[in-house]
C-alpha cells in the first residue's frame, strides 16, 4: 500500500532530480552547486542526503532517470512502438528540425554536454552515459531492421553501422549548433541527416 509519506518522499526526490538536471544542464556537473539546487527546491541538505548520498550519486541519477527518461519518451518508445519505424524515424527528425529554438541551442543537448565533460574524467559517468548511447543505437538498429523486413529500406543496408552513424550524427548536430549558438545550424545539420535517412529507402 502506498502511503502519503511514500508520495511525499517520491515528490521530494523528483524535485531534487529536476533541480539538479537544470543546474547541471546550465553549468555542467563539476560546476553545479548543491546550494543552488537546494535553493531552487527550498529543501534542506538533510532531504538531499536522505535520497542521494553524494553529489556524484545525484548526478548519475540525473543521467539514468531524467536524461534517459526524456529520451525514452521522446525517441526510444515511439520507434519501438511504431508500426512503420522508417516513417517514424523521419517524423522524429522533422519534429526536431521544426522544434528547435534559441534557448535549447544555448544550453545544448544534456546528454552531449555530459559526454564531453565527464567521459574522460569519471568512469562511472562514462559507463552510465554509454548505457544510453548503446540503448539509442540499439533502438535505431532494430527500427531499421524492421523497416528492412517491411521493404522500406534497402536490403543491403548494414543496419548496425547505419544506426551508429545516425546517433553520432544526431549528437554532432547538437554540438555544432551549440558552438555556433545557431538554431539554423542545427536545422541545416538535421536536414542533411534526414536526407541521409531518405536515401536509405
């Protein structure tokens, strides 16, 4: 039976994760301050350490639950559940092309930011981030394999290699756009990536 206290604890944990995500997104993990996270939530250090024994544990939870959770909802699940995975992949690219704005480009992709900041300096972060990248590539590979079986993409396509390229290129579009601080650059890059996917038909 779920009690009111259970709900309160889960609400507190969610508040901490969301505030930590926002702080890490803007400043990076290493520069993120626990005092700023607590200020944004109005919670105490005791509440923080009740749920997360350290800043490191909090950061990994942001990766596993917030970042991966958003990608699962926005990209992984639509592809996994699609009756026409090829068209769904094109639709997802179109949505990103038309949905980009200055604010999103200013801060960049949270996943990409942490890959660049933490992969070389923290093995735990590298492993947790790798789980997401591996899952993403696997979801795209399965989608392309299903599309191949439906006759939607070329029979000679190496779906494993194509899925690796697609994920790498998608994240590369983010990096280029953030560096240029330009939604137009992001859209141009994704246009080219969409054309690549169209060329797989």
